[in-house]
C-alpha cells in the first residue's frame, strides 16, 4: 500500500474499500491521524512509538488532504474515524465473523451506541460495550478487568474511543492480550456520535475542512486550546517539509 509522508507520519494512501479488504485478509490496528495527532507526534515519544506499531494510518482530516496536495503527494480519500466505523459495520452487516466490542465514552453511552448500531444493522453485530472510569489507563486492575471482559465477549473487533493519545497507547500496550480480536479501530468521539449524545458537523463543513469549527463551538471550554493554539504550528511545519527543512524530532540513529 502506498503512503504519503506528512511530517513524521506515513499515511496510507488508500480508499476505504481497499482498507476493508486488507483488514478482511489479515486484520490489524487502524489509527486515524489528524492535525491534533500530528502535533502531539512532534513531542510525545510514546505516542510516536504507538503509531509506529500500528498497521494502518488513514487520513482523518480535510486539512491533511489540503496539506498532502500542497506537498505534491495528494491523498486520495479522507477516512475519518466517525465515517470509518459506520462504514465498517455496514460493510460487515451480514458477516457473522464480525463481532464488535465498544470501549469508551461516558457511563451508559457505549451501551446506548450498542443498541443503536444493532438496531440499524438488524443483528447483534456489537456483542458488548464498556465505559471505563476516568484515568482507567493508569489502573492496571481495571485494565486487566477490561481485557477479561473483552476476551469473554467473543468479540473479534475492538472499537475504542477514549481520545488520543490514550486510545492508541492503550491498544498497542494490550493488543497481544486480546486473544480473539483481529481488528482494532481507534475511533475517538465516534461512540458518542453513534449513541446520539453528540452531533456531528454538517457534511459540507467536513468536506471543506471546517468540521473543527463546529466541534469548537459545541465544546469551546474543552477544545479551544487544541484548535486555536496547539494546532497553529502544523502549518509552519508543513511549509518546512515543503522546503526541505523539516526534521523528524525522534531519531534512533
């Protein structure tokens, strides 16, 4: 599969159908890089290592699509987590081998998402759901409990939405203990969207690259710094890459 390098991340240049075919063949871990991820990947070594350990990285952002064109290596399709996940379960709606576990969101939200998805699909494609406590990733006892619940559920797919970089680090750390899981999807706020607890931006906003503005207006206190401060260096870094000045922050040599 061809890749497009955006800063220190090789993004898979594929269609969503190609991705699903690859996952059908051999499973794997899927991350969905966006501007926020790329900024964090400039200074968070553990996040960077987690990204290097995943199998697929697909473009989550129209801003990244614009950046890839600016660099002369256009990405063919935006595959955001909130589009990827419903497309995935609809693609597999008649496949009895696909059994999904939802991990994430606030208490009761994942269960609500499970009910909504199963009703839409017409079968119990989501077999179980669990909303972890705040800071669960630092609680080894709860992590072991989650692993046990997932393994006993019979699920073959894990969709985790607890925010980046937490979800990516958790997946990579515990992947080998999840013995029945073949496909791992890091999907951010998608569980909230599926449950109907949060509204997605209008499609046109996503298509032109201003979905971030809708999310900012929806949750200004939580997201203002991410979008109005933290994201700004991205544009300078992309220009540096275009001019050949960008240097990968983590060098093993």
